[in-house]
């Protein structure tokens, strides 16, 4: 895969995520796109970087895996993004098992959790939200090991 090709699909992933999350805010009221951006900054590998940009797109917007493929996003990225997408049909144990089996999804999920638990972010939450998130992500991290 050429540098130009990987640059193109990472740029496409960034553009898709930026457009898809436009107007969304996080729990602190900040632009939501800042979260995928921070997660993506953890990766130099283009497949992981594109996955990081897109990791919440299927879950939080009306974009489908077919839309991503049609936009030139590689199948491996779409597969990892799909695995990172929570659905009611998939149990927690199956969700985490599938992520553990995909190295890109696993790396992005760990970076996602690390960003969600970043001290500077958590410190701005109410104490009950901090406790709830600490418990939630401790369980997630244990399930990923």
C-alpha cells in the first residue's frame, strides 16, 4: 500500500468523522470530534489511525459500514470499526472477545478508554460520574485482558 493511498483513506476517515460528529458534544460540552482526534493521535499506523477516527461513527450516527467502504475506507478498518460498535444484540462478553481477537480494534479500544479516563477530563466530572466511569472502564479493561 502506498503512502499516498494510506494518506488518502486516513484523510477520508478524518473527514467522515468530522462531518458525522458535527454539532455533537461530549459530557463536558466540548466538541465531540476532539475525542476521536485525541484517540487517533496515538497511532502512526494508517489502519489504526483511520479506525481511531471512525471508532464511534457507526454507533453515534446514521453512517453504515457500506457507506465507509463506498468512501474508500479499507475493509480491515471497517471491520475493526464494526467490532468497536456496541449493539443490543451482542453481549458484553462477545463484544470484548471480538475486540480482543482483532489487534487494531483492541489497540483503538484501549486508546479510547485511556482518553475517556484521562485525569484532566475525569477531574471535571461530578464525583458520582467519576465513580461510575471508573467502574465501567475497570470492567472493560479487565474484559480486554
